[in-house]
C-alpha cells in the first residue's frame, strides 16, 4: 500500500484494506505515545491548518500530532487570512503548496477541499466540510475496534440528522468495513439517494447492509453501537432549531432507547454534544422548547446527560482517538511508515 502524496477528502477514495491500515498504524502510534516512545520522524516537514469553522478536537488533534511527529505547524482560523475574501481557494492552494508539505482544511464546501487538493500539489486532509468528516470516522472505528476487537458484522445505528457530514461519512465507513448500518431519522433527513446507491454497491462487495427507518426503536433494537450528532450543524442558521426539535426529539438517545440495544452496546458521539445545563445554546434551546417537548428540557438535546455519562459511553476515548488516527493519516500520506 502506498499512501505517499495522497489526500484524504472522503473515505470513498480509500479501500477497506487502506482504511484498516490507517487504523492499525494509529494503534501503533497510540501505544508508542502511551509508552513515551518518541516518533519525531517528519522533522523536516511543515503543515498548515485552515479553519473556516470553529474546532476543538480536530484542531488540537492535528496540532499535537504534527508536533509529536516533529513537524512545524501553522494554524489559520476563520479570520486572519486572505482566503475566500481577497484571494480564491485556487490561488491559496498554489501559495500554501509551495510553503507547506501538507494542508488540513475545515470549511463549508467539499469543492473547496477538492480545489486545494487539485492545485496545491501536496496532500490535503479534510477536517470537515458540510458533506463529509472522514478523519472523525477513522477515530470512531479505532474506538469500536478497541471495544469489540473487530468492525465487521456489528450493528451500527445513527440517530438524528442523517444527511449531514457525520451521517454521510458513517454510512460510507460502515459500507466499506462490512458493518450493518442503520439510519434512524425522519425520511427527508436520510442521506441523499445518489450516495445511498454508491454505498449500496460498496456494501455488496463487503457484505455490509444499509437500513433506513423512521422508527428510533427499530434502530436501537439489538444495536452494538448507538451514534448521534448535533441536530443543527455548523453553518446552519439558528432558525432551523425549531424545525429540528419538532422532527428530531423522538430520536434523542436516552436511557429508554439505550435499554433496547444489546447489553454490551456502546454510545458514541463525535462531540461537541448538548447534554446538560453547561452550554449556552443547549440552555437557550431547551428553555425555548422544553415546555412543548419535555425530553429536551434541562439542556439535553440529541443525547441525555445520563447516557453520555454512563459506563456505556465511550465519547472521550473516541475524542482522544482523533489524535492517534489523524497522526496516522499525516504520517502515511507524507511518506512515513
Ligand atoms: N468532532 C469534531 O470534529 O470536533 P471539533 O469540532 O471540536 O473539531
Ligand atoms: N455535524 C456537526 C459535526 C461537528 C463535529 C457539524 O458539522 O457541526
């Protein structure tokens, strides 16, 4: 397998064997990090991180991984660069590609991350667009493997807004890795038809299955993994909250839903999550809608505090694994082993 020079824009571009290799290398790097074995093997390289949207995990995972690998790293936030305002993405790509060995991009348009990859001449890593979030899926799958020892054959259910970057990417990942993916969501929040078709043809090869249901209980029944994400994603207007609460409150992952899954099931969330009184938005939304929809009172929206704080929740292990998997992606695509 040769990853050198390759970008990671979507997992659709990678074979199941290559995805497995990213996860295996991440496992090795995690072990080395925990044992204090240094791996500054890319000390002659520099990378730049371009963020049009906010981030905690993705930014920190890229920065710490780059430093662990011995690289120089520049962060460019939503303000403070010329990109998109005075300079096109195409020109930005041609400038940054002459200075840096790799580029991470988080933003809105998948076509922007594709443009960076086409014109920079260096590997580009998608740190989230409206359409996909591929590095998150690698961390999720490492976490699932650590828990169950394998991916193939597991029943994985995604609850909520299934046509966003997370729903799309998890469906692709599950199809690639031979898992049984279910989206439990209102019909018009299922992934788009074309992507479902693409994933169905991948699933034929890998013996994965894809199921779509509007019934959250059916999704939870016998599941190994229950996964959810925020109901309103970055870049969406505040006004959509009301519509989403109306549509998605039955899909909240709470103890009743978790009880329907297998006894040893795990709960996952890419984070950040609204699960209690400690966030401004969570409180604002639950005080606006809590009277009409009692299950969203108290600041818990897509998941309850009880579930996220339960023994079945692996969300912080999952967050840590962002770092180990992102490190594997940078290492391999920059030509390391
Ligand atoms: N899961 C994730 O991408 O988190 P951040 O938005 O904090 O990067
Ligand atoms: N769907 C979420 C994922 C955050 C990691 C968003 O795009 O905001």
